[in-house]
C-alpha cells in the first residue's frame, strides 16, 4: 500500500518527462521546417554577393578562354569558384532545378578535352558548341569545320536520352550534393551539310531534327555509351555541371560550364 502523498513526486516527474519530450519534438519539427525553407528558397532569397561574384567570374573566365578548354591552370580556378557555388547551392537547391536545366545552353567550358573533335582537316568551332536539353533527351549541337582552310561546314547533332535519378526533396536531402542526376545514354549521332542561320532557335532546331523534318545523315558515334551529369549550380544564366562516362573510372567526372542561349552565334 502506497499513500497518495508518496505518489506525488512520481506524478511531477511524469509531467516533467512529458514536457521534456514535447519540447524536443517541437525543436526537431522547427529544425526540419527551417531546413526545408533553406533548401527551397533559392528563387526568393537574396543571393549573397560572394555567390554572384563567383558566378560572374566563371562566365567571364570561360567565355574569354574558349580556345583553352581543359587548361589545368584555368581548371584550378574554376574548381575553386565551383566549390563556392556548390556549397551554397546544396543548401538552397530550387524545387524547379530540373525545369531550370531543361533549356538551350552555349558551352563555354569542357574539362574533358577527349570530347573535342580535332584533326589535320577537322576542327570543332568552340564559338558554336551548344547543348539543348528537352524533356527526357538532349542534343549536343556543334559547328564542324572541315578542310585545309576549314572551308566546309557541317552541323553535328549528338543525342542523349535520359532519366532523372536521386531526386531532391527539401525535407530529406537538404545540404546533400549530387541530386537530380541525369542518367543518360547516347542514342543518335547525326550530321548535315552547312551551318545554321544566326536567327535560328536552337530549341526549335533540335525538335525539327528529332522528328525528322530536317534531313540529316547518321554517322558513327558513341551509341550505347552511358553517363551521368549533375549540377553544382544552375540558374537562369549559368549551369555548372559535373559528369562523365559511367564506365570511365580512370578519368572520373569532368566539369562542364554553360550559359543560357537559344540563338546561334553569328
């Protein structure tokens, strides 16, 4: 037998334990909510000056060094700038990252020089190398110069089909890198004689090529080769991506920098 007087301390302890658990649960909820806001307020928050500067530097450096793709000294600088952008972006990844990526882009930097076509009489015009991302596929579009004096021009269209994996979620992936990964497979490699009119929309062009309205020739290419791409940072102006051939363990992932552009360069 226990008197009611002796049970009171136990009751007080139970009340204290209840409020302690309640306070901890509230703290976890608020922390999760705050993290969710941090991960989804990219388009509504003020972007820090450091991020704006790193972004501007990457655009300036790459557009003024189109003839130096893969240069190790420049790549070191770009890696530093990219790390600044990525660290901030991982905590402020927008909900519409895939939508932002689905756009026409002008390629200003490729770290992997193996993808650059070159030879005694063949060269890639780095002032006219693009990537047009559509829903479920993309085309790399480039001007190919052929001949002793580069007097024959061709347009190449390399198609990659993709799905999106490792999707981001503001409540569960806040702060994590490598989200919304493009899992791709190259399926077509096409070419046509001549280059494109300066006022031609790249988006409209690849749609016409893809549905067969524009005549092209199928040429040898990396058919069946698979790869992955993911963004270190993307907005309406610039896209900084990393990726490469899935089976290419020796070279690993390379950096790709692109700026938004839908019309062909003159």
